[in-house]
C-alpha cells in the first residue's frame, strides 16, 4: 500500500495510470522540485582520505542490479549513481533507521528484489512504517542523434521506453503489498527529464545518497575510488548475471549489514563472454557506446572506458572460477583510512 502526504494513495487501473497520478500529485511534485534544487554532493574517497584532520566518513556504494541494507550505527551514507534508464530505490524503516538501497534495471527483478530489500528492514510480524524514495529513469524517447549515429554502422534499432515499464512495475508491487510504503520522493520520468541541444531527452539526476542518521536524500556523484571495493568485478557481475540462472529475477548480493563488510556473492560466466569481449574490444568508442548502453546520449564520460575495462577482464579471466575460487564470495573489510582490504 502506498501513502502520499500521510494519506492512502487511491489506485487506478491500468497500472500506468497510477504512475501518471503520482507524477501529478502536488506533494510529490513539490518534493521532486526540492530534491532537484539540492546541490549535488560529490563523493571521493581520495579527497576524504587526504583530510587528516577529519575522520573518514563511512559509506556504502551500490552498483547496477545490486542492493545493500545498512545500519545507521555503522555507516553514514549509502547511495548509487550511473542511473540513466534504471531506477534507484531507497527504503527506510522509520523506527529502526535501517535503510536499504537498490539500483534496479529491469521489471523482472522488481518483485523478488523488493523482498530482498525488506528482508533485513522489517520484522514479518511488525507493521512497520517505511519511507520510500524512487529516483532515476526519465522520458527516454528514441534518441534522435544516437539513432542517426548508430545507423551508420548498423547497430541497435531506434531505442527508448525502458524507464516507464520499470517504474510502473515498482509502483504496482508497492501498491499491492500489505506493507505501508510512504512515498517521499518520486523524481522519475518527466520530473527527471531535460532536453539537450539536439532534442534528445536526458536525466537531470543520475545518482543520490541517503544520510543514514536522519534519512535525508541528496543528489550525488561518486568517483571511481568511492565505488569500492572490488569495483571492476562488481561491474562484471552486472553484465554476466543476466545469463547466470542463480541470479534470475534477483538483485545481486554485496554487503554484510551486521558486520560492515562486503561479501561479493559469486556469479558465473561461460567462455562465450570472452568471445563477446574480444569482438567488442575491436569496436570504436562510438560503437561500444551504442552496443552497450540503453541510453547512449545520457551516459557519463567514463562509460566507454569502464566497458573496455570489463572487456579486458573477461578476456584475461574467461573462467569465472578464477575470480570466485570454490564458488565462494569475495570478502572485504574496511581499513583505518576507510579503504578496503580483501580478507579471503
């Protein structure tokens, strides 16, 4: 069940009408405008580590298709970025202060993914009040410039329309749930869309963090060093998990809530990924962008570089067991400067 401004949300059918109604709700319009007007917080581990007079601020970063549930007694921030056609979901238990954040990229992972998020947030027998923030996704109409460029080398068909089905599914699952979800932020679709000089639509906000002490949500951008630990292997899992049966319909597990450790759960891939990576590595940067992104004009400046790093890893390590020996998770603990060290 969804509440807005303390009142039950009146559901409509078909489900897309619920999304339209929420987009038009005055309370959510105001909260979206306020959220977009908040300055973007830039998160950088190297900058924080250099401030000798300031204690390192602990944070947890969530990649695409991952989730993490954090305890405010152990972590100050939890967040994600690189959100284009995806949606960032933050759920906070008002009583305990526990927060779960996920970076959802497909309607197929929404239902079970929300169950995963709630597993450490609520007691099944307690009627908890849960604050929810949905951020990301935009009116991803077919990309005019991207289509013209892609057609030059026969890439994907004209693309678009990824965000609405994902957001509709999230709203649908929240509506039919017996839990009480108080929707605080709905910065999605039209509320999160801007047009560039070429007429293409792009997201206004593509990242956020949650301050765990009070639950405030802030636009954010993370640098590579702050997307740790195991940044590259976690990017690999985003790509290969779509063909790993154990992760079908699920969010990827990353974080040990109770011990403030990362436990990167194993994900398998076949040697066909090496062949695919070898092929893509021969592509131009523009071809890589169009082959690997659902929204080429909306990606960050390091998108292609990160994709090529993934290709190189898959070429070097075609057998997944080299990355996850004995099918065990990769475990990381924090060190004194806020960095991470692998301990297995």
